[in-house]
């Protein structure tokens, strides 16, 4: 058993360290970013000015569970996925 640990123990420790580095540098920040984006989407209200991932700027005029209607100009409305909103302008 001692020989087995001395042979593969260093490799296991190295793997564990790399897994921890991968988690803290890649996975954890991405989870925080997704949570912040979801909170922003949940706080959307009609009348909010938004920018979509396609670069469309407009005002939310109607909200559904999956889609939003964004008024771009007088008489011009576009339906977009709720998740495509990237920013809410103040």
C-alpha cells in the first residue's frame, strides 16, 4: 500500500491541485456572472430601457415568461428572448 501511494500519490495530489485551480479560476466566476445576469432579468419591468445581445436599444413595452416586446421607435416593436437582454440602462 505504501508503495502504491508513493508511486501514484504525487500524481493524485497534482490532479487535485489542478482541479481546484480550474474550479476557482473558471467555474466559480462564471457561476457568479450567470447569477448576476439572472437577477437582472428577474428585476426587469415594463418601461425599462434595455440593450439586447444583438445591439438593439429600446424600451420594454410588454413582458411574457419567455419573450419581451421592445419598442424601438414609435410604432416599431420587436419581440426578443428575455435572456437576450444584456444590459438595463438607468
